[in-house]
C-alpha cells in the first residue's frame, strides 16, 4: 500500500544542512499496524508527513496505492489525502471556533452531504461525543479532543491512518482509549502507521520500525 | 457547513482582530464618503438659482465705462453675439475659464414697473470634461421672474407675462433672494434681443474662472491675457470676493484630495494588511490541518479573501453613514461657501458596497498568499 524508496529529506537550519531522513526505503502493506519508534529528532514525524503527502522529499519517492504522491499536482495530492489518508496529531489541531460536529465535517471534501452528516454523527456516537456535538473543542478534556481528532480522521473512511504521537498529551486511560480506536480501525481492515514513544500499541502492532538519525535501524 | 459560515464563525471567534480590520476599512470608506459629499456640494453650490453667484467672470465691451457698469449693473455698450461663438470655439480640455453664457442685460419698464430684463444664451462648456452647464436653461416661450416683480404685478408661476408684443409663461416660483434677481426677468437671448430691438447683440459674456487661484496669486492677469488673445476688443472683470472664497475652498478641497485621501487610503490599507498577517500567523496550525485533511490552496485562500470581502461590505455601509454624518456635521465649518449645499447621497452606499470589498480583498491579497504558501508540515510540527 505504501512504498518509500530511498526517501531523503534535508532541511537548512541556521545556515547548515540537517538530514532528517537518509535514504529510507520501506514498504507497508495494506492492513498492517506499524509502530514507528525512535529518539527525538530521528525523523519519525518527517517520515509520517512524507508518507501522507505533506512533506516534499529532497530525494526518493513515496507511492500510495501505486501512485507516486510527489509526481502529482498539489491539487491531486490534496485529493489523495482527503480520500485515502487520515491524520492524527499530538496537539489535536482542532479548529477552535467550530463545534465538534463541524470539526469532523471539515474533513468532507466538498459541501457536506446528508451522508457525510450521518457519518459524522455516527462517529460522534462511536467516540462517545454525541451529546456534545454542538460544543467547542475548548470545552473538552484532552482525551475527548484527541477522540474528536481521530473521528475527524475517519470521516472519509480512509485506507490509512497516520498518527504522530497521538497519546503524547494523554493520561494512560485516555491513551489506551485512543489506541483502542486505532485497533478497531485496524481490525476493520485499515492500515495504521503510529509514531509513538509509548508501548501501549506494541501488543497490537504487526511491526515496529525503529529510526535513528534519519535511518532505519530496525524493522 | 458552507465556507461563508466558517468565515463568520472565525470572525466572531477572533472578534477583536475583525473589529480592528472593520474600523480601518470603515475609516477609509468614511473619508471617501465625506470627500465625495463635499465635492458634490461644491459642484451643486455653483448651480444655485441666484445665477450671478455662480459666475465670477464678466467679459464686457472694451468701451464700457466701468463706473457706469458698476452703478447700473450692466454695460450700456454692445458687442456682437458672434464673439461668444469665437470664445466658445476656443474652449478645450485645458481651459482657464468655462461655462460661457452670452447675456443681454438692460433696464425695462412694464406697466410702470422698472425691472432688469436679462436675455441668456445657451451655456457653452469645454468639451470632454463631463461637466453639466452652470445656470438654468430657459425653455422657449417661458420666463423666470423675480419675487419683487411677481409681487408688484401680482404674478405667479403658470401665469402669462407680456413683454412688448410677446407673451410668455412664468415657469418659476418667485422666491425672494435678496439680490438684484428679485427685480429681474430672465428670458432667452433671442427673445430679449427681439424685445429690445438689438438683434445679434449682447453686452456681456458671463463665465467661471477655472484657475481657482486666490487674489495674491493674480489669476486676473492670466485670464485677461488669455481672453484678450481671443477677443481683443473686450474688458474682463472678476467678482473677487466670491472668486477668492471659491478658490480658497477649491484649494482646500484639492489639498484634501491630494494629501488626506491618499494618506488615509495608505494607512488604512497598511493597518488592515498587518491585521491580516497577524490573522494568518494565529491560524498557522489551522491552515496546516486544513491542508492535512485535503483542502486545496484555493479553498484556504477563499477563507481569507472571503473574510476581507465580508468585512469590506460591512465597512462600506458603516463608512457611508459615518462619512455622511461627518460631512453634514463638520462640512459647513470646513467649507463655508458650500455649507448650504451639503446633502446626503445615498447612492454612495451602493458605490462603496462594490469598492470597499474590492479594496479589502486587494489589501488581503499578500497575507492570503502567505497563508496559502506556508509549509503546512512546519506548522503541524509546532507544539
């Protein structure tokens, strides 16, 4: 499903060049649950964003469902992200002035249809947020906000969920709850790529990839 | 949820930022509005019913005794009406004078009442300036009479007025003006020439000087030279006090247009642009996540440009109302010559309703470009 070939990303920082990813090649099959682990600055987030079509690599290719992501136009890549990828971030990144329902519907590619609204309400129900549909994110706890972010990522029934430290700001109970939702998604046939320092997902992961200094250190 | 709903929600959420933007745009709209009001009043003032107040140049035969001219209010010397055509032909885009009216003015007695009979030609205006002729147009078979004549002869609008062997309809309400117009009958030049048996003759050409210079700037020398080159056999006199007042006001208004308005536009644009940049910065992560969930650059740009258009529209109404109020409140003090002519112009609201959203969108263009071009990955990494 996801194929990275010689993926390289370099940044310029304070006048010098930093290699965040150094010729990383890996393949993630459909239905896999992959945990990506490594120390801070090892390139985990860069790898995730590159896989999701959010970070143009300096070299190498990323293919998603057989399509070279970075050979597409930015419009095509946005379309691919909307249809195939769900992102979940450590800091939730919810839109503060929209309600919970509207935050989920924001992921709808066009004018939210009745079907999208039904799906959004189902997700609110599934994630235990139905009674707070009209509330704003700042009225939720951290765990509730992350559940909302996961729900948003799932609106369009993506094939792959990319999660960057989704439990980093959560207590163990909420962290377990979020990992539980990823597990359900995985069991339903979805592919999960989870960047995490924690071990809560180790028992359900099919693979653990380790990055060190931008290179694959273990798989 | 439509993009417009999202824009309105964001405005309500970041209300101070939006309010400051709105204030800047409204200030610009108010300044334009007030400026236009004063300009229209200035134009209107020179079309006042009391005609002599509008025209400040009097071109009379060279042989005129000025003492007699000032005592009687007209020249007893005649000149050929063809001089008017010659002067009118010289009107171009760069005129120093405009709005030429050929006049035949003389005392006349009807039923024992002595009055001033004034025949007026059509008004000649310089081509391509889009200006309406000053003064009023007299239709064939009609006259305009002064209030004192109406009272003495017991006449009113709609009555017949006999001059010599001809009969005319009175078409004006004879309102007292406190000037010589109250004892004046205005008619078409041809009718006055026939009545006074002075076919093809006039004794004055009225005009308005367009130099708009004050006395110390000596516009009269310039005008005498220019007109003298076209019509060697005339004298040119100018109503100085009234011309000075007009000139001073026009210069003040031009200074406002040349300095105040562009300054307000520039400051307003910078003010709103900076606020938009702040808005883009505050929404960095929102923009990043919108990209992550598949929103295109155009959709993100729409959120910012749409906000600019909405605020511009709201500011246009507020600014038009504020500018109108300011014009009515302070205009008479700042521009005393036109104070009575300052009136609201509600068409301004519709004009500003188009102009201000466009202005706001143009101002928001660069910040919007910043929003669309920022690296979403960088913003999503920020904690």
